[in-house]
């Protein structure tokens, strides 16, 4: 059988279904705003939740200060720290002014170097204390003033703590006193004490300052170290260790010029 004629094929094409219009982007879905009632309900819920949180933090009895815990104390007692801190027990934990507590502790207890006041939810306040360490002692009126590594005189004690050398500041006739002042000479002595090698520092008894350029250290066993000024402390420490190993029985070690150390006496 013969196929369809050209005219018949043309008729079929004209009779085909019309092409579908292109679909709108996004799948034809339209954004729908939530009804006004939904918005009102959501706003009310948000307000109620916010009010509940505020009441929980400030108005309820659940999140209030019930205990104060201290840590890091060595010389100070926990009771001394708590008394000076004056933490408002019973107050809402969220309202405690931690900065004010830190300021009170540093002002009232000079032995405290740093302190961190933290909230320990749900009922506590933590006081993390770091105490100052004495590196020198100043004898005065039968007592001892403790001086830390920054030259701060932070406490007066009846008994000298072990392992801390005594300062002898004998610079009255030295021009260094007028030029640098007592505080500068004190800081120089502190720096020398800090630069001493650990093996030597444990035997240090006295740090004597005659001038800014004439500082010496008296050790146990009637030994003396002539240190000179505070400059080149690291080099002087290394030179002293080598010198003491080479001359262990010497009575006097001079490292004021670290490149030319000398030992004498036996």
C-alpha cells in the first residue's frame, strides 16, 4: 500500500496539539506570607519566652549565688580571699559584677598578682588566685618586706621565707642614688636575682647594691659573685655556671665582664 501523500502529511501537522507554554521559573510555586494570626502568635510566644528567661535569671530562686570557691592560694587562706571579695551570696548569679570583685581583691590583698572571677553555673562563684612570689626581702624593724619580680613591695612578714635572698642597699655615698633613685636600684637588684642560674639562686643569701654598676651576690659557704650592672644578665649567668664548674672551690667569682670571668680564693 502506498504511503500518505504530501498533502496528507501536511494536514496531520496542522492538526497536531499546540505546543505547551513554558513553565514559570521556580516550578510555578508562589511565596505565601504567613497569615496575620500566625505572626501574632509567634510574637506572643517570643515575648513569653523572653520574659521566662529574664525571670529565670533574675527573679527565680534557681540561679542564685549559694557558694564561693577559691583556688590557687598558697600563703593566703581561702577565708581571707572570700572576705576581701565580698561576693553577694543570694544575689542572682547573672547580676554579679565580676570586675568589681577582682578590683576589690587586688586592692585589699596586695599579695594577689592576678585573679579571675568566674560564674560556676548554676549556683557558684569561682575565685582563681595567683599570688605574687618574693624574689627579694628588705629587713625593716625586725620584720621583712617581700618584693616580687616587678619590684612591687607587696607584704610584710615576721619570718623570712626560705630561699629568698636579703637586699642590702648600701648606695648612700654613691652617685647612682641621686641619678637612678632607690626604686631604680631596687629593680636592678630584683633583675639580678632573677638572672641568677637556678643552681646558684638556691644558695643566694644576700644581694648587695653599692651602685647601679656594682651589684654582688653573697652565697652560702662564704662565696661571693661580683655581678656588676644588670646588663648582659644572660651572658653573665652562663659565664658563672662555666666558671663555677671549672673552679668549684673558689671563694669569689667575678662575671662583671662575662667575656673575661675570673675566680679567686680557695
